[in-house]
């Protein structure tokens, strides 16, 4: 019988830190807005002999913040090391990194494996974070036809590496882990999470083994995955590739792979280097970082409420389902926006969630806007939702007002007045309209009462026409049912 295989996945995540200056010099780290290549550079970040690095204090604060958010312990004594290798994007011939003593280690993050949502495995699983260390980004190469160009504006930008233990057992778990790390980095404001710009990159280490076995087999490492989609596709491809090798009696070779997004295949880049190939040694130009307890505690006080805690609070305070809460807390700005609407509204939080997850997001998606672009004040959205809740206007009028608010701003009450959208709730007024429709259409009344029930929608359509959609639909429906019943022969 064919053994069934399970994947073993460990992720390495590289994220640039949002500091003003670079990791070891005072050049601007904002290479994205540099006017030209090779303008934010100096002897240190271009690796000239004799140039001395100086540690960026802000970067160490942000790194410690990430470590704490990932439940790591902070190493009060941590050190820099040289990782030696030669590449045209690394002019020094070595990268300053942390090796033996990283700034943070031994943390964890709970993830959910969405492929097992219905089973017992739907319980969150704890993924151990092995280490969080500081290093520097490399320069950027652009490969032209017969030559390559190098831009050092990115060289020396603070980079954080977050390494997990090989604790993930499905692509879904790896995706949830990567999604959560990105959300945390964004919550902390240390990284924009903008993967198209390359400020956040994943590397997936993958092996497979027969289900039930606890061995760790030879792994391959897929480099530079620049989107969640690439992470998922590359991992799935690699898992299948390795299973096939074992099924055919072969052995998996440890190597570093690239992902070809167009062809949908992993490609061999080089046979895997071992740590000793890098000839790591302590960076002689930088003293160890000595962090005091007081300093670490002051960083801890800067931790905001993180997605996990916010989700739990939204479930218990607002009576939302886990998936509703997770949606709202996926972005810190979205969660704040929701809470601001709730604070200004008399409507149930559930209703507010429905508006935000529904019409509100639809508008943003259709206009390619993000929550950060929204200028509509939460107070105004609250006012609009309340007008629908208290039946001042109908749901479809509410959508019209929302679009108007997004486009031109203003006050919902004013827009309702100007556009004459007030809902007709006066029972006698609606009764009058219903009676007239029934009297004007005796043929349809007879057909309906003879059994052609589909005509009911037609009658309701007549009401909508006569009232321009403003009649309270429940009242209209009730009166229509009653009127038709009375006319039964
Ligand atoms: P190094 O990069 O220093 O060689 P490791 O090889 O121990 O360190 O781990 C690098 C990454 O590979 C980590 O994220 C780890 O979780 C993962 N990893 C280690 N062993 C395996 C394995 N057998 N299968 C899948 N991933 C692994
Ligand atoms: Mg590695
Ligand atoms: Zn510099």
C-alpha cells in the first residue's frame, strides 16, 4: 500500500524595519522614494575599507518589539556576526547579521489549519518561533540583457529575520502563520507588509515524511517568495515533487530553490550551503548589545493590543462570530474604524459589522481603495446605519447614501432630505397605495388567488414603483397579503 505523506514546513521571514536611517549608517532607509539609484549611500553601506558601522538604536527597539509580540524572550546580551559570502549586491563580501546570540528567541504563535476546520485539528496549533535577529538588506540588482545594474540605496536597510521551528504540517498552517506574522508587523507599525515592494519576503523550508513518522527528512528551501499566493503555490508544488521522488524510490537532495511564478515550478539555484560555509565570526567593529531590564520593559509598554487579543475581545464584547471578528481585526485601522462606528451608533455591533463587511468593503474593493484611504468619518457612517436601523430610510436607500458619502462626503440626514429618500412607514399611506394597486389590477388578483403565487412579487414590484422603493417592505408585504386574501372569492 502507498504510504501517505505529510509535509513538514519551517518558515524564514525577512522584513525590513521602518526606520528613518539605515542599520549601520545615517543614510536614509527610504530607498523607495530616492530620486535616483545610488543616492542614499556612504562609505559604510557601500562597504568601503575602513568605514565603521554604528548600530541604529531605533532598529533595535523595533526588533525587540517584534520579539515581544511573538512571545520571545529577549537576550539582554546579544551580538553581531559577519556572515561571509560574495555577491555583487553585497559589496563588503559579508553581511552583518546575528548568529550565536540573536536579539530574541524561543517565542511562539498560535495558528489555525483551515484545511482541518471541521475536525479536532481545528484547535489552534502552537508554532514555535526559533529566533528573531537583526541584519542588513543587500543592494538591488537589475538584470539587463548583457549586463546587470546595481543600486546601493537598499544596501544596509535594517532587516529582521524571523525563523520558525519546523512545526507546520500543512500549507494552510504555513499560510496562517505567515498571514499572522504580517498582521503583527503591521499592527506594530514596523513594516508596511507591502510584499509587491519586496519589504516582506518568505522562505519556505520543506520536507515530507510518511504520516505517523516523527523523523525529519532532508529539506529544501524555497527562496524569496514575494506573495502569499507564491508561498502557497510553491509549497504545494514542492511537497508534490518530493512525494513523487520518495514514491519512485529516490532521495530528496538538500538544496536552495527558486520559484518560477510563470511556469509554476521550483528551480534549483544551488546545493544547500551549511552554516560553516559562511565562516560566521563575531563582528569586530561592533560591541555586543547590552539591554537592561528597564529598557526591555519600556519596549513592552509600547505593545499595542495585538490581533489575537483584539479578536477575542471583539467576540466577547460585541457578540461577533470568530470569523467576523477575525475579519475586522485583520487590519488595525479597520478594527479602530469599526470600534469608532460602534461608539457613535445606537445600532447593534452585528449590524455594523454587516455594513462594514458588506457595502463598505464592496465600495473600497470596487474603487481599489484601502481602509487607510477612507476619509468618511466613522460618526457619519454610524448616523447612516442608525437611520436604516430605525427605519428612517430603507436598506437600498442606505446604499445610495453610502455611495454619496464616499464620493462627496456630507451628512447622511442632509443627503436623505436632498434626495428625498425618507422611508414611507405610515401604514395608512401604504394601505392607500396597496388598495389602489389591487383595485386597478383585478385580472392579476384573480390569477393570484387561483394559485399563480409567483404574481406576488409582481404586486410588490408595483408598490416599489408607486413609492419609488421607499415603502417599508414589511408593512407593504403584510398589507398586500391581507388585501389579496380579502379579495378571494
Ligand atoms: P540553518 O538555516 O541554520 O541551516 P535549520 O536548517 O535548522 O537552520 O533551519 C532553517 C529553517 O528550516 C527553519 O525555519 C527550520 O524550521 C526549517 N527546517 C529545519 N529542518 C527542517 C525539515 N526537516 N523540514 C522542514 N523544515 C525544516
Ligand atoms: Mg536560511
Ligand atoms: Zn550609508
